[in-house]
C-alpha cells in the first residue's frame, strides 16, 4: 500500500469524527471513494486534491494548498494525528 493509499484509508476511517481547522472551526465530513463531502459547508473535496496536498505539505504548509478545493479543511484533516 502506498503512503497516500494508507493516508486515504485513515481519512475514510475517521469520517464523521470532529476535526478542527487552524482557526479553531470544527467540522465533520463524509468519505466517498473519490471525495470527501463536507457536512458543515456545501463543498466536495476530491481525493486527488488530498493526494496533491500530501505531496506539497512535505515541503510547505497551508500556503502551498491555496489552489485546491477547501485547503483549510484538507490541511486540518491531513495534519490531524488520527490521519497523519
């Protein structure tokens, strides 16, 4: 299993849990095969954006993700100890 496949499995495993953005906003999500559907906003975050974010975060932080859908949410999920 690749690093991303293992990470995506953890993202799916923790669907429905409460996560918190850097600014302290709590949120939950539903996990689909190829996307995360936010429960607190009308956003769907594609799996491909999580994969891009994971590769970029090894080099930089949240600022590296601004061109992706819901960068604050992706960053919060991927940096949470349950997923990281």
